């Protein structure tokens, strides 16, 4: 890749907004309140501006955009798919693990009948596509919701469905090297790990199920001391405490955001910091060459620019190319 990002004509933000508003204003979206809310936000100038520029920053990297086939992973209600179509993208498929989101996407698509768009549920065992079947894949805000094992499975599967040289285009807004984001992540973790927080209460209920005779003070202390454990590891910690009084050294430490509090039963998380260097390593391990770009998509970052850039930028924008 050269340092400059390819320049390509796109419909203007105003043109895309006008077309989107004309399409969606008459639709009956009441069966899906979440979809209706997202559509209303996109019909505002501020909502459209942010989404338009994020998507344009991805699509400008795609050669022969109109003749290509793209996949949006974690598509939600599919509104970014609609915008990409209005911006000139060719055949598009959206997939999501939440059936309600796919039903909502199909709801608006059935009313509009836009060609070359489809939505499908994403089964837990992998993307619903054949090998080397798409030219590019987008994942917007998905990384922050996946644990390490799920991230590795996703990246390997994206590599499988991409044609050789295909592009994996990601953007995240949880860059921990940007001080306001780091503070926001730390605050969120503290909130989740206080009594009443969803992570704390789920783990306390799990421990109470395993140790119903445990006193409330000991239960609260053990809950606070196991925030990085889940499943079998959490159960083992409870057994060790009951048997030997051993208290796990797994209390929340917001100074170290490389560790993330986990849900007790599933191992899922509420937010994962997106460290650019870690992300690059995870992608490289799955056969991608990785470059970072600016949000405006006007240039790629050189290695020597990255530390200073990520110290003052909220977002992480990635262009990852699949190897042959």
C-alpha cells in the first residue's frame, strides 16, 4: 500500500442524507423500536455526518466498489448497509448473531426492495459464507465486544471468506492511549464492578449458587476478588476459598487495561479497549498485513507517527489485507 489513500468520487453527504431520508421517512418501523431510533438519529445532520465519514473512510479503500461484493459483520439492523449501497457499493450482505436485528433489517429491506442487498443470521460456529467469496469485510465497533477467543475465531473466519488480497476494514472508538477514552473505560469498569453493577451482580449470584452458605461479607469480598475469572476458573476459585480460605488475587485494576472484567457465566465483556498494537498483532497472526489510517482516510500512518497519533485520537481505523 502507498501512504496516500486512494481518492475516489462519492456522493456527497448531503446527497446520501437526502436519499436516505426520502427512503426511510415513510416506512413503518414501529415493530422494531431500536431500528426506528437508529433511523431517526441518521435522519439528523449530526448522526448522518459521523456515519457517512466513517463508512466513506472504509469504502474509499475498495477498488471497483460498484463491482465488488462486501460483507458487514455485526450489521445490527443493517442501516450502514443501506448507506453503503447509497454511496455506490455493489453486492452487500449483512450478518449478525442477534436474530431480532436481522428481522429488523429484513423488515425495512422488504419495504424498500433495494437490489443486491441481503441479510442473514450469523451462526455461532462461523460466518455463513463459502471460502474466498467476498472482496471486502467491514466490522464497525465489533472488536470492543469480543473476548480474545471470539476475536481470534472471527479474524480467522474473515480471512477464510475473503478472496486473496481482499480487505478487512475495521474501526473502533476505544483506543486506550487517548486519555479521555482511557478514563471513560476505567470509569465504566468501576461502575460495573460496584454493587449494583451488572458484572458484579452476575458474579455474586453465580458464587452464591456455588456456595449458598457463604455470609454476605465474605460473598461480597470474594465477588470483588474474582472480576477477571469466569466459568470453570471462577468455580475453582470458589472451591479454593471454601476449602482453604484462599482469596484470589483478581481484583479490578484500572491501571492495567490489558485485563478486562468478564461476565461470570459466558466470559463475555462489556467493553474491550482497542490497543492498536495488540490489534495489529492479532490480525497478523491470522494472515493479514495491517495499516492504520486517519479518520478522514486521507493518508495511512507511518510507524513513527503512530505513538503520537494514537495519544490524541479516539478512533482506530484499520485496513487489513488478506495474504495470498
